[in-house]
C-alpha cells in the first residue's frame, strides 16, 4: 500500500537518507560484522557521535 502524500512530505522534510557502498571483497570483514548487528543504524550513530566528541575534545 503506497504512503499517503502527507506522510511522504513529512519524511522528505524531516529525514535525510545517506547511502554508502561496501565492497564484498575488500570490506568483507565489515559486512560480516554488520550481519551480526541487530541495530545497524544505532551502532553507526553511536560510533559517529563518539568520533564527533573525540574531535571536539582535540580542538579544545
């Protein structure tokens, strides 16, 4: 069932989708690890925020 127009507009206004590609050969270790993770989005957000904090700490 297609999403209603108001929902499409909300998603477009409120979210940004980011996509990246991993190579099945050179990134095999990452892909295998991600297969074991239930919440990939949560993991990536946590790791990015930790890195942001480290970089902010270096600048001070």
